[in-house]
C-alpha cells in the first residue's frame, strides 16, 4: 500500500489520500463489485461529482499502482476492485497513525487517551471490552 500521510483536518479516506483518489476509492467501495472506468465516472456524476473519464481512468490506475485497487482485464476493458474493504482500510490507517504516535509520542498519547476516557464513560467501557477481547485472543 502507499505511504500513509495523515491529514487530521480531512474527513474519511481523504485524510490519507488525495481528494480525487478519495472520491474514486469511495465510489469503488459504494459500487461494491468490480468496476470499469465508465462505472466510476457515472457513479460520481450521479453523486454530483463531475469527474472526466480520463481523470477517473488515471486515478484508478494510480490507486492500483499504490496497492489500493486490483485490476484485471475483461475483454478490452479493465475491471478494478478494492484491495481492502472500507473497514479494513480504516483499521490500516488507524494502525499506522497509532504506531507512529506510540513510537514517537508514547507518553503524551497515553496521557491524552486517559484524560479523554476519564470523561467519557461510554468510550472507556468500549475500550475495556476491546482490551479484554485482545487479551483473550493473546492467550490462545
């Protein structure tokens, strides 16, 4: 997969991809089956995002080169599919961000999490549940 540069001010996949890459990848996820360039261009048009066919084609190929998509030939056309589901992609992004934060800012990260969760009982309960699940998996 491509290098992760995290932009915390952006929303969703745009936090690690360029704006057009994010639009195109989200279209592939939304269509949820192998897509052609035409499929993506049409989906984006229907979603109110007017992207030229050539821009969609270039972006699909770029996402393939970066490892976010897989490409296969179907006759004279190419079909593209996501390498990761949206959920897997989100976990990959978060894992990369947290690994970097733990490596470079371990104490401030832990202190910030503790402070945040001390004031958010629901998040603390969810974190404790997830931590217990991970411990059980580690014992296996």
